[in-house]
C-alpha cells in the first residue's frame, strides 16, 4: 500500500481538488483508493458526528462514506477561543485512523490543511509531522499567485520544501496557471525545477468558472443589499471591472470581459447603464447609494442584480479580489469539472513512477 500526502507550502492552493482528481484517476484505473484528512478547520455535524466539511465533499466525490470522525480525527475551528490546544494524543489518534482506513487499500490519499510546515503545528499535526509519522510520499500543489507587476509560482518555497522533504517529495502540481504564464512555466520553470531534482507532475490551467460566485452569495460576502434584478440572483460572477473611466473607454473595455461584475459609484448612472446594456451579470454600487428608477427598470429587464454596499469603490474592489481568490468549491458540478481539469493535466506515468503506486487492474 502506498500513502500520499497532498500538501502545499501555502493555504488555498487547491489541495482538496487535487485529492478528488487523484482519487478519481486512480480509482478509474482499477485501484482501491482510501482517503483521510487528519486535521480539519471547518467543522460540520452530521448525525451527531463531527467532521470537516471539505473532507466530506472529497468523500462524496470519491463515492466513499467512512465515519467523518475517523476520516478527520482532529477538527478545530479557526477561532482560537474555541480551540483546544492541549492534548498530546492527536498524532496517535491520526495514526490509528489511518491504519483503519488503509486496510485493504492500494493507495491512501491524505489531504493536507493550510501550509505544509505550519498549520496544525500546535497539535503536532503539521504536514511534516504527518508525513513522517505515516510514512507518506508527498505531492505538492502550488498555485499561481497574481500580481500587478507579474505573478507566478513561488519556486523558492518549492525548493525549500524539496530540501526538507528529500526523497519523500514525489513531485509538484502547478495549479491555476493563466494562459499568459503557461509558456513561461513550460519553458523556464519546469526545467529549472528539474535541475534541482523536483519533478513537475502537471500544469493545471486556470478556469475562471472554478472561482466564480453567484450574485446572491456575493451580496452576502460583501455585506451589501441586493435591491433589484433578483431573478438573476443565481448568475455567476467570474471577475470584476471598476467603472471609474469615461463612458467611451469603459464601453470598449467592458466588451472584452464577459461575466464580470461592475463596481461603480452609486452616482455614475451613465456607467451603470452601459454595463447593464452590455449584459453585465451584476452591478455593485458603492457609497450606499441606491440606483435610480431607470437603472432599476433595466436591471429587472435584463435579470442583472444590483447590489448596494456602503464602502468606497477601492475598498470593495479589494474585497472582491479576496472573495474570488478564496472562493471555495461547493457545487458538485463545478467540483467535478475542476477535478477533471486537474486529472487531464496530470502526468500519470510520472505520478506512478515517483510514488511507486502498484499497477491497476485496468492498466
């Protein structure tokens, strides 16, 4: 039996999606795959049993129904006042659960939480401790980080992890790569990491739909009010534009960006109207200024919700960026789409060679 830890050097890298993709790929190839997430921070009660909501989703996608308290033996909320930082048997509990879940399996996938080296350290459940205790190989998932002056992958963090993990590191999945970065990744980053002994197991392309959010949920996350256009409350928002320019310039810019919300001052009726006529999926009006009657009529006509928020445009734009970057996958259709994208980018031969996973019945 082979155990694989799916971790990352930073939070929100796509570990849960990678677990789903790996589990589906290996299962389709005829292998018996088990799964656990030793340390969770998103508690949820199901039939008087406490589990981690992300782990439950992974189990659902993989078609498994193990006891949530065994799948995630330690679940703690992010609020430190509600946490129990004491108790020295956490690693032993995880070890016992792992042994039970691994029985009869060809492969055990162990999902990480947060950062490989930091998250869970207070309980002795950081990724490195788990890898050593359970004798696991490691697949790192490292996500592209956008930046106004040019984003990228944190190769320094990958090399540090490689130094610490040594032979336990099977390779790295580079996740959420925009089209503009694909060539740099293929021609520069992959060879560079190979020179340092790190195998890249796949280049996962960016898909905006995986980070989209429904307009109704966006209103809640922004702390705003959905004041009209309610029939379009389920429309998806993939990005945003800030309406601060002249109308002519805004029109040409807006047409190039589909499914983007427009953040605009409540007093800029001219830009609001352009956005609505251009099939904008959602308007966000700043400064706590409600729309006038013309905008309300157009909103209802086009089924484009209008959200009113108190903050200024710059503050709302910052919030929007954080929301879209951290948007958790919850819809099963979207989750399966994401898992298929990861699976399609995965170098299966390299994964098997680097981890020593036994050959499946269908291969």
